[in-house]
């Protein structure tokens, strides 16, 4: 079976020839507990997940808005992703034993329009795990994450959302953004459309949709649900994990300078890096200096949300939440407070 793609990368073969294709995929969303779930699952003796989280292999062809000149932006494939070829991707799982279930976690897979078919071409019997979060809080957290990663330069969440139409036309794209489509925030919360693509590719029984609120309230109960879904021992517990917490950027200029120091890019940052390396040990930098500088200088705790704008977003997303409630046969309208909107 061959899957057509806008990407130049050929579709993955229907069967792996030299290594195992993952048995299951955590497909997203970001900022919804996916990293915490990944960390808990990889501690299970019957599960193998690679040290590299987010291989992104099956989502390299996410569509990109055009640049001002009309050409397409670079795809993730062209930006030096971890696995350029199918063999390189399979190499991530070569240490798995025969009695382990193999999985990976890439949050862009749920958002991607073509990842379900590409995954199905490589592993027709794959099991899919998705985690969904209340849309407005999810996008706010995602905006801060993209600012932290350097993809987003607009510190105002409201203004970043307002820029979507311009960015679809290739305008107001941050100069160093390597994947501008990630800035089209509201495309991420088309939950029913996203789940339908996976159910069409794998069948309803092979797609597990989790709700972030449940996972946040009781890590262990959600973990047991996932372990039963994967048909492994669900009595194996894992310590609760709070990974990848949301932070806000104090100053985009300061963050950019910090990144240059870490990479040694530029004369002054390079001199600072060399001096730090000469005067401190790698362990001291890794365990104390870098975390302290990031926590006290570069980043800060998230500010209080703009409740007026959050209300505007929830009114905008209420039809999607109502549709998701019907699709999953669960009252998410009430759970997420959409029944109390003014």
C-alpha cells in the first residue's frame, strides 16, 4: 500500500524489513500530558519507547503557509529532523526485545492530516492514544510553549491568535520559524475531525481518546486505562510524572541571547560559553547553573490568563466542544464549563 504525500519523502513500506515498526503511537496533543504519559510508559518492563521523544517521522508533510514570494515554507523534513529516512526511524526501536510492546510519542501526529494514513501504511494494526484538553487553556499553554521554544515571537496570546489570517498568507512569520504552520493555533482544536481521521484508518476499537482533566486528576487510573488498552500488565505502577511544565518567557531578546550562549553562536555569546566551560564542570552546568538561569532569568511562572479573551475563545469553540461531546458520548460541555458561558 502506498500513501501519496505532498512531501518528497516516499511513503513508508507496509512492512518493516529489518526492524520493528511501533505497535502504538501517542499522537497528541502537546501540553496535554503527553510527555508525562510517555515517561510513565517507558518505565514499564513490557513497553519499549525510545529516548528520543517526538520523532515526528509520519508528520513531516504538515501543510505550510506560503512565504511572501509565494514559495512554500520548509517542511520539518528539511530542517534536520531526527529521522530522515525510514531506516533511521526504525533504528530508534532496535533495542526493543521481542516480548515488549513498542511505541513512540509525537504530538504533531494528531494535528497532521496525513499522519494517520502514513502510520497505517507502516503499521496497519497500530493502536492510537490521543489526549484532548479544553481548547482555550490548551492553546494558551501551547502559545507559551512555542514562545519558550523560539517559534513564536508574539508574547501576547490575543495578538498571536489575531495574526492567524495573516500567517496563513505567509505574513508576520517570525524570521527563525522553521515550521510556520505550528503558529496556526486554532487548527489544533478541530478535535472531531482529527479523531475521525484515525478511526477511519484504524477502526474505533484501536483508538483511545483520553481527557487531560482525568489524567491530571489521577495519573495512575489513566495509566491503567492505557496499559489495559495496550494489553500489558496494568498492575505495574509508575511514579506520577509532571513533565514539561508551562512557563512564560520574561524577554524574547534575553531568551534569544541565552540560546546563542548555549550554542556558542556569535562572538560575545561564544566567549561567555567558553569562559563558563573553562570555569565549571559539565555536571555543575547541567544540574545547577543552566536550570537556575532559566528559572530565575529567562523564564518565569505563567501570568494570570486574560479571562475576557479566554471567554471569547470558549464561545468560539463551543460548537466544537459540543460536537466532541456527542462524538465521544461524554458531556465535555459541562466538564469544561462551556454550559456556563455568558
